[in-house]
């Protein structure tokens, strides 16, 4: 009887402990689920804030004006000299066209306020039209020109019209003119192609990411051309040919440590070696590409070695068994099977390089660049650096463009990561 009672007590304790462990397991699962949901909530909040602040930058408010391309202003001599046409006062044409729409505005101060409704880019647009088509001189043409950034902010609802006049930059009189233009169908929002085609500008409505996108493209091109062959060659040597000794172990440890070095350290190295010692040009994508190559090499080497290790030894043994040399075995059998993993690691490393700004700031790519770069050797900036520059600007329109540039950068990063996932799924082999 005593033995049976003691056995029953043991079973009761086991049941109690099982119930406690099951409750602990359920709580742990709930904690994990709560953590995942909290992380997703913060990610959604960040993405939602960025998108809500930046999607409107893809549309720009424009004003329809009837321009008379006055020969007396554009080409008084009548020679159609391109240099003379380029130096003409096109602001005068834009102001005259706007004044025709508001003939009741006569005071000098009011006219100045009226002229501020148009962007300074209107004159450049008219100039480009005349240079491309000199036959416009002496004719009338209805032209959509960019509005000032403050007008754009009013149309998009970022300026509270209910505030007192002293509390906003757009005055009551200007608001009345904006309403008249809108009622007449002369104020509309159009797709902002200049945002993707133009370089940086002091005027928010003229600023674009074209120069920064080209700079990032040239840098990634230099990085890919240098880092992929060097990284794969180093991984193949270390994994397939290098002897197992103290020196090789030291190299492997240093490669792993370099992958964890802060990116700004590579920027300091690029400043000291490529610019100060070798005298390469500042703010050039080729220098940025060299710095990013140093930064991405450890990542590519580690990923490529992991891909080589994933190839089964039987593939190597079979190749050697039919008479292939070690070089033939590696190049004809092992590397092709490991190539998808190598490409995946390279794309991930390039995506990390695309989002870096600290090393580029160290080599001078924080400069104000208006012209689009024509080659990797011309001055340029990069998308992350352009975002950094715009984030420091006080105008509300630059806040909008900062968020829009972040959206474009995130789209590129998601595209590159998606390509890496597709490559892995498409070419990965299960052994």
C-alpha cells in the first residue's frame, strides 16, 4: 500500500510539473509572437511615415502660362546665335505671361509677390525650348512651367491656410491668386519627371535624384567589377588550394574581423590612401567604388567560401576519379555549382554598399553637385548622401523630397534582395 501511495504521489508531481512546463511553453510562444508583432508594427510605422511624407514628391504643381517669345528680348540682333539665345532674359518672358493673367495687379510689391508664384526653373525651361526650337521666336505658346515650392506645398495641403497670415510664408493675396489659377484650370499637379532626371538644386521644386542615382550606379559598377572577381578568387584559393597552416588561419581570422569593421573606418582608409597618397580626385565615384570594394570584399569572400563548402565532397572525388586535375575539378565542377551562392552573397554585399553613407562622407562625396556625372571620374554624390544633405534643409519641400529619395533607395534595396532570393531559389541544389 505504501509503495502504491508513493507512486501515486510521484505521478501527481510529474503531472503538476508537466502542466507548469506547458504553461511556460505557451507563455514563451506568446512572448515570441508579441515580439514579432511589435517589430512588424515598428517597421510598418517607419515605412508608413516615410511613404506618407514622400509619395507626393512624385507630383509637382505646375502653372499654365501663355508665353510670347518676344524677339526683342530673346534675339534683338536677329542672328539666332545660340550663345545670345542662351543669355536672354527668359525670366522677363515668364513674368510678362503671368502679368497678363492678372492685369489688375499693378503695384510693384504686389507684382513681386505675384512673380514668386513661379519657380526660377520656368526661365530655364523656356530657354531650353528656344535652344531646341529657335522657330518659337516671335510666336505664342501655352507652356506648363513649375510653380514655386511654397505654391506646391499649398496645393498639397502642407501649409495650413487657416493660420493667421503672419504665421505662414504664403500671404492671403498669394492664396487668392493661387485659387484664381486653380479655378481657371491653370494650376495642376503633373508627374515630377525632373525629380528623377535632375541633379541637386537650392530650389526644392527643381531638386532631383538624377545625379545621385548616376553616382550610385557608377560606384556600384566599380565595386562589382573589382570585388566579385577578387572575392571569388580569394575564396577559391582559401577553400580549395591553400595549405592548412598558421598563416592561412591568420588570414581567415582577419577576413572575418574585417567583415565587422565599421564602415567609416574604410572611409578613413580611402581618404588616406586613394586621395591623400595616390592623389585621386575627391567626390568621384571611382574613389567611392574603391572604398566600397574594400568594405564588401570580406562579405563576398565569406559567402563564397560558404557556397564552396556546400558542394558535396563526392563531386570533387568523382571529378578527380575520372582524371581531372585539381584546377579542372574546381573550375569545371565545384565553382559552377557554388556560383548561385556566390552571386547571392555578392548581391547582398552590393545592397549593403548601396546604403552606405559614412565612408562616402569621408572621401568628399558630400559636395553640392548640380550637373549629372558623365563618367566615374567626374564629381558626383550618392543616394544616401543626397538624403543626408536634404534632411538638413529647413524647407518643408525638402522634407518631402528626402522621404521620396528614401522610398527610391528602399525600392532598389528590396529589388536587390529580391534578386538574391530569386537566384538562391532558382539555382540552389539540395544535396
